[in-house]
C-alpha cells in the first residue's frame, strides 16, 4: 500500500471525525447512526451534516436525492449517500430494505 490513504481516511476532514464515521460504517443500513453523525457534523459547523440529514429525509419520504457538488464525492461514497441515491434511482429501495431487515434478523 505504501502510505496511500484509504477511502475512509480521505473522507475525514475534522478532528474526531474518524471515530464518528466508524459508527456509521459499522452498519450503513442504520440511519440512526447516520443521523447521529449528521448531528455531530452540524455541531462542528460542517455543512455535510445538513446535507446528510436532507438525504435521509428524502429517503424517508420516498424522494430521490440529488448529489451535492459542494460535498466531496469520496465522503458521499463512504457514508452511504451514493448508495442511497443509486438504490432510489434504480427503484431498489424496497428490495434493499428487505435485505437489510433479513440481514439484521440473521446477524442479530
């Protein structure tokens, strides 16, 4: 690897953010974790917090979310925003929710 940063390390820009993002990555299907991370970002004055909350609100409302060109694509990929956008655009959200529920049942 020779000193290359991981995608997660590239997505982090604030002190203490790596630990916050790890909680999201533990279970990308857990939107509560994403909302906690968004709240933490907002408390830090980071606009990604409001963006992430808007993405989750759109998801909950069944609406398609547009990417934000001001937000680094690597961060959108790592925290699951890109995945949610692709799932919704492909109309796969019901299928994905079912898979995540089954995974939680079998893993828990």
